[in-house]
C-alpha cells in the first residue's frame, strides 16, 4: 500500500488504508449518513457532474445498508428532532439545512461477518492472497482469470463467471492499470478514464462562539434507539444553485475536543462574547470532479512486483469558494437567529492564501459511473464498459462526492450490485 503523493498534501497511502479481512472498516470511525437527492443531479456550474442513477434508484438499498452497518434502516430526515426533544434550529432552509449522522459501533466487517462467511457453503475466503492483475480475453471484452500472489512467494489463479473489484478508490484503478497485457493502457481504459476524477473530502476548521440562547448544544451526547447521533449544518441546494458552489457541511465541536485539528499556523482564537461558549466548526466539503486529479502507476514496485500507486490530488478555486460561501452563510444565519458568531480562518478570507485543508481519507472517483464510455469507467449497473463480466464496487464508482461520508453509500451500492448479480445465477 505504500505509494507516491505528488499533488496537494495527503495522508501517506499506507497510513490511510488497511489490507486485511474487512478492509479499511478496521480503521473506520463509524460515521454514517446518506447522499441527498440533489447530489445525483447534473449541475450546470459543476463540470462532469450528474450520475446516471438518481436517489430513487438507491433509496431502497440505503435501508438494508443501515442494517448492515448496525445503525438501523431509518432515513436521515427531520424526524430526529422530536425524538431528541429538541426544536429544529430556525435557520433559513433556502440557505442552510441541518443534517445528521448515525454512528455505527463501528462495524468491523471482518469481525462482524467473518463467521457468516466461514459458515456459508457457497463462499471461499482466501487470506494473504493479493490480487495483482486481471487476465483478459484477446479482445479485452471478457475477464478470464485473476492472478494472485502472496508475500511468501506463492502464485495462483482464480477463474470465475463474474468478477467484482472491491478494493477502494486507489487500488481499484491501480489493479486495472496494472492489468495491461492485452490493453497497454490498462484494462477498461480504452478512453484513458481509469484513475481520473480522484476526489477527497477537504477538511477545514474555523472558530465559533455559541450563545446559551441557541437551545442547541453542539457536541452533546445524543442517541436514538441506542444509536449515537451527531448534527451538522449543510449548504442548501437553493444556495448551491444561487452561488454556483458545491455542497459543504459544518460540524460544530467543543474546542477542547478539536485542538488537534488546528495545525496550519493560525492566529490565536478571539475571546468569545460574554456568556458564549467557544467552539470550532469542522468543514467537510464536496470536491468538484476534476479529470486532472488522478491515480496513475508509479515507476516504483511493491514487494509483490506490482507498480505502486501514484496519487496526484488536485483542488480548484470552486472547491475553496464552496467552503467560504457555506461558512459565511452559516455565520449570517447564526447571527440572524442569535445562535452565535463565527470567526473565519484567515486563509478562507484571502483568495491567494495557502489552503488550510487536510484530507478526509475518503477516496472517491477513479472508476466513475456514467453512460458514456468516453467519460466514465462503469455503467449504471457498475459494470466496466465493454467488459461483459467485470463489475466494480465501492466509492471509486462515485460520479460526484457529495459532502457526505461515503461508507453508507458504498454499502448501498454494493447491495444494489449484489441484487443485479443474482440475476445471472437464477
């Protein structure tokens, strides 16, 4: 998992993923939320936006994903407020909406479902068997085998009717690009789309003070039916359209819990007004799909002889402006309602300033979903264009990233894909 990072500063590639049963769920914090219907729509101000599916296509699968992630099948609507005995903040819904997460235990998929896998008569789990390449038919329209390698030097081949890559937003493109015996540019890469549109969730922080009159205490422990819950504030679709920006979310947290988030040479935080408590907000923002933000292969090789991944994470002015617009809108709404005051970080106010962001370690895009093979890698059923028996699962198929944490949508898409694959075996 060691690799190169040559773009915007990112977590080391071997430090933000785990190669083991259950994958990176073993280092997941358990935050679950769903995309909004607006996230799937094409937007004239966001190049390369618009999924080939809509919320209605995924909605039934979110309920099953919630049960798999152990948070329950309920949706993410405003029904939570009476359950919490709280009044919904009186913000202008045309500018700022509320959102919430339900927190998984977190589910470690290998531990939680390992026994089910072991007991299933139709499943074989191979551990320490690393996929290193896909073998293709002479016309590159069919996968004929999957090559495996272990650190102990063993080599093997798996042959199947259908193959599903579910290795994440970095390894899925790496494996396709490294499978270049038949197609020199990599399998499924006829139009040079594999690895492009790599997206992250840029994280940023600013200072906030909240009035005791707000009737809303950020950072307070809340739960519904035994499932912990947290609340945030999002850029409303109407404001996104008016200001021509992306979606963004602000999560308010007590200052003492988030001191570690300030690592960009900020000035001392201002003293809060009398009677106000001091907080910070963490911004988790959507990134625009950018074909120049991408995963390619490095000239270096890993211990199995495969090319390492090379990440070139790139951000645009639209990404930065989206964070600024949302922070200003929330500040204005907090001031109007008497809920609090926001002090924006200096870099958000200075167009030429260095970006004060870090990566959310949410690796998305790189094998994006779309109707046109010239601008995407998989179709609406997550099947690789032009290859009859190869599908991809995971956030690498995301067309756009939303602001939402990706895990619940990953699982929902996987459940949807599983339903479609069942049709082949009836």
